[in-house]
C-alpha cells in the first residue's frame, strides 16, 4: 500500500512543470500565457478573456490598479494540464518598477521562460529578471517572439543573448522563410519542417500545421528552392559553429534552448510548449535546515512565498500562497506552522484559473495552493507535518532602495492607517521604519521600486479609506547596524543620512549613496553595517 502511494506520488511529481515567464513589458508575455492556456484547453478562444482593444488586461490580472494601468502588479498563478503534464505558470509583474514579489515568485519556480521581442532583443527588465534566475541556477528557456514581423536576424539575436546575458544558447528550432514572412520552423532534433497555415484569425484559434522531413521534396516545392537552400545553409552553420545541446548544462542554467515563434499568430507556440514540457525539470529537491528535502518524501512540506490581501473584491480576504515541496497535500490536513509553533488545519485550499477559484482536495509538489490566512503566515514560512521541525532555506531579503515619509492626510484616520500599513508590511509589499521623534502616525516606508508606492497609496485609499501624504526621501541604501551597545548619538556620518528603527526595534541607517555609506563604515569601526537584518547575530 505504501509502495502504491509513493509510486503515485512520483508519477504526480514527474508530470508537474512549475515555471514563470520573464520578460520586458510589451514583449508579449500576456499573449503567450493566453496562447498556452488556449493550447492547454483552459480557454477556447484567445482574446475571449481579454478584449484587447477595449481594456488591456489579461486573465492573470486581478487588481483594479492593474486594469487601470494595463500592467500586472501582483504575481498570480495559473494551472492547467496539457498532454498529461500538470502546468503551473507563475505570473511575474513585467513593469519596470517591479517589486519584491517578482523576486519571491522566482523562488517558487523550477524553471523560467525568457520571452524576447525579436525586434528589441534583450531589454532592461529581462536582464534584471534573468539575473535572479541565474543566481538560483534554474533552467532558462528562451522564446523569441513576434517573428511574424521584421526583427533582428536570428543569428544576431543569439549573439546578443550570449553577449548581454552571458549565457550560451542552442536554437531548438529555426525560422523558415524570409524575415518578417516566416512560414514555419525547422525542428533541429527531428530534422523536421513544420509549416503553419495562416487562418487570418490573429491566432484566436490553435493553428493547424503540416510536418515532414526536411528532405521531403514536397517542402522544397511549397517553400521554394531558394528558401530551402537558405535554411539548409543556416542549419549547417549552426551545426558546425554553434554550441552542442547538453541537457545537463541546461539544467544547471548554463545553456538556454532557444525557440522562435510568434505568440500573436500562434506560430511556433505548440512546438515550443511540447518541447519545453519535455525538457523542463519536474519539481526539484529543496534545501532545508535538515538537508535536502526530496519532493517524493511522503511527508508533506511547503513554504509561503506570497501573501495577498483583498485580491478580488468578491472575496475580501487574505491569502497565503504556498509552494508544495514534498508529499501530498490534502484538504483539511493538519500541518505544523514552524514559526508560530502552531498546528493549523487547512480547510479551504484554493487553486486558480483566471478569476475563478476552486477549492481543491489534493495537490502535489510543484503545485501552488492559496490558503486562507487568518493573519498567521509570513513570507518564507515553512509548513510541515506535525512532529517535523525543519525550515526551508531563508528567503532572501531584498534591501529597500526607495524611501518616503508617509502619514494619513486626516489624523482622525490614524487607526485605519496603522492597520493598513501593518497588513501591507506583513504581506511583504512594503518595509516600514520608524523615526524616534516622529508621532505614531508617521512612518518611513521603504520599497524596492516606485510602483510599490502607487500600490500603497491605492490600497490604503480603497481598502482602508485613508488618503495619505507621501514625502519622498533622498535615500537609496538601508543598512542594519550591528555591534555592542550602539549609542545612536555617537554614530558618525548620519548628518546627511537618517537613523530609523525597523518593526523589531533594530537600528537602521539610511544613506543617500554608496559614498556616504562607505564614509560611515570607515568612521564607525565598532559598528557592522548589514544589508539584511541581523536576525542570527541577536542584535
Ligand atoms: P506583455 O504582457 O509582455 O506586456 O505584452 P502583451 O502580451 O500585452 O503584448 C504587447 C503587444 O505586443 C500587444 O500589442 C500584442 O498584441 C503584441 N504582440 C504579442 N505577441 C506578438 C506577436 O507574436 N507578434 C506581434 N506582431 N505582436 C505581438 P498592442 O498593440 O499593445 O495590443 P493589441 O492592440 O494587440 O491588443
């Protein structure tokens, strides 16, 4: 019986693929996500969820602010199945002012799809997100999008990826035809041509295709001898001069397989999806305080990577998103919440598709589950079986880089203001600091990006009925101070900085730039300036 159970568990793990699509705004992430859902049968007509011209938001956009701005502020998750695979796509905000949410989401995935606009190449946001994935050594698959129109030459794009991102690449397929008017793709592994039929529907429906060997004379006839010859030349050049395909290198994040296509016209989307699912890794083991936790360990474990309140006006509640790391999750099970030491019964687990939420009965490693959060969960928390006491590796803390003094416009709203600020801090949306001589209704808010301030303003107004005043401060760096008996008054170099404390009364210095920080470091030899809170040193 136990063997049957572990066999089922292993099968469930093997068929799971949990990934995020990383890209610069406008590269086509929303369109590609929608097309993957289309092929997965989760929606039947692309654009049916998103009326593109009328309102530019997609299935994965939830919050009102996202709709207004046409961007995805909060990361969300979509689950669907395709060809026996169970797919979890974690959405990462594409806006350039992205927040810590983006980083945290990347902690919960097993691989990433890097989407690049063929005309624009590697852009700033892609670079940033790529770096986070690279640090985690997760496999990165590249989809070069918008091949239906003129863009950079495919060889040029490969070179750019290698130069700008420092990762070698291996084209899995190659576009066939004249730039801007491609007719299909050549599958290098199978030496097969796949031509796409254009149906004029702008990719609303899954695109039919014809497949066959590159040597089949039928194709020479259809695409013409010139194009066939050019394709053969390109392929032999790639075979001779390009990198070899090495799956182990892909798994270590040292080689990125590249796919060419167009999300809008569906060109190359299905071959990409199928090949990606075949190559991308199932859920990997995770490091914990007691060593690696294998996904097929039968004891359930998970960590919280995101907390979100009032996600949907129809459900005014707070959800903690967990990523399952091992074992089977069952509705109603009792788990050990390590940080509080409490045993919790998980009664209303939810999964997501678009705006629908469904109560789930069971879930497996790699799956994301939304748990109703009565206020006990924090980012990075570990959940495991009663009796187990390990914790997953610490979540990275991302030091804030933007700061503002924030207070309610109307002092009568002080209570709601503090409630809202406390909740947003628990969600990890902002970090809060206090100034010794300021009243309780004035806080210093620190964030990773400017957009978080807009979210703060919007949410305080809409969810707590508080209008706020924000004064932006000229600081860019926060350092926690560690040392024996620090006397705030004797710290040197803070005349143009600011001394604050965090919500655990730990001292934090804010600096305007690296130079000011260096000066303080040099002139306060008894103090250590730390990028993250000195949790383990017991300050
Ligand atoms: P994002 O989520 O990465 O920000 O991008 P999104 O999918 O919203 O796409 C950005 C724009 O790029 C959209 O155009 C979209 O239609 C277009 N696009 C996406 N994939 C392709 C593609 O393969 N080929 C071409 N030619 N365009 C593509 P828009 O004008 O902003 O919106 P809409 O008028 O099409 O709705």
